[in-house]
């Protein structure tokens, strides 16, 4: 109940703003703090869900991961003037292989006048991979983590 009340507060707080756009951020700027609290209830929902609803939950989760991955792979600084920045900029940039388009990074500062002027990068780009192939190291890490999780939770053999 407490987690739900806190999540509702953040939702109402975010909904109370006159200007609906969250600046150059991806997602609800202030409501993001409530997401971990909302996840507390997922265990109960999962336990009570029928197999059909579990498939729906997995499908929604996969869509969420894919869409979020597309945004953070390209640029999480979305245009406030665009009516649908995901469709107009994120989707085409992702599928054309334009990765790490942010001008700033917590690790480096882009040099003005350089050929790219991008400060952001991903592990694949550091390894010399380009375009969608630069996501291979991330997908490999996710695959290894999923395999380890599956092996730990499949129970004793036999």
C-alpha cells in the first residue's frame, strides 16, 4: 500500500505540470523515482497471474526493454519540438546504425570541430564495432547473465 501510494504521488506530481514535455529527457522526469516502487508489486502480480497473463507481462516487458534500448542506444536527449520524437528520430537513427549520438558524456567531452562531435560511446564502439554491431557486447553480456540466471534457477538436475 505504501509503495502504491508513493508511486501515485509521483504520478500526480508529474501530471500536475502545465508543460507536459520533460525537457530533453526520455520518460517522465520526476515519476522515474517511483518505478522501483511499482516493481515491488510485480512479484504479487506474477504469482497471481494465469499462464496467459504471464505471457502478456513478458511481452510488455520485452517491448519496454527494446524501446528503451533503442532510445539509450541513440540519444536520450529527445527534441521538445517534435510531436513524436521516437518515430521521427529514434527509430530511424537506431535502424540506420547511428549509435551514441549524445553530445555530452560523463567520461569525455566532445571536441568541437572533430569529425563526429559526439562525446558518448558504447562498449562496442570502443572495440571498433560500428552501427548495430556495436550492441553485440551488450547483448552478449545480457545473454551470459540470462544463462547464469537460468542455470541458478532451474533446480537440481535429475
